[in-house]
């Protein structure tokens, strides 16, 4: 059993799942994994040596319980940015994906 599986899943965290759906539909490589009572999305993948961005929604982020996302990476001059929607995070990832040579159909 994973250590994060010990936490009951908070079903109110829907923005992070929406981000996963947007990335999947756009065929942008990423992973979705459980973290505490919620989720973490890693782009391009958690095991990729050059992780660009991770997005979290769980009890430990700054906006606990309010169904918004916190990211590390793709934040400009900031280390971490809070209070984002799935669409806002997706737009940043999509822009980066295209800049790195990914498909523009995303």
C-alpha cells in the first residue's frame, strides 16, 4: 500500500481531475497520482529528469478544501503559485508544450 493511500480521498477536489482530463484530451504527457487526500499531476512525467511543472490539490496545499490548484514550475519569477483553475494551469502547460515542439493541436 502506498503511503498516500492511507488518507481517505476527498471527492471535492475536482479541478485537478479536470486538469488531467484536459491534458489527456490534448495528448500532453503527464501523470496523475494520489497524494495525501487528493492528487498530483506531473508534467511531463514524475520520472522525467526534467520535470517542468507539478500541480497539486490536497489537504497540504495553501488553499485546503477550496477546489483550486497549486503549482510549482511555470510560475514566472515565483517558486509556487496558488489559487489556479484547471484551465489556467492547462493553458500554461499547453504553451510550454508547444514551445518545446509538441503538437499545436493540443
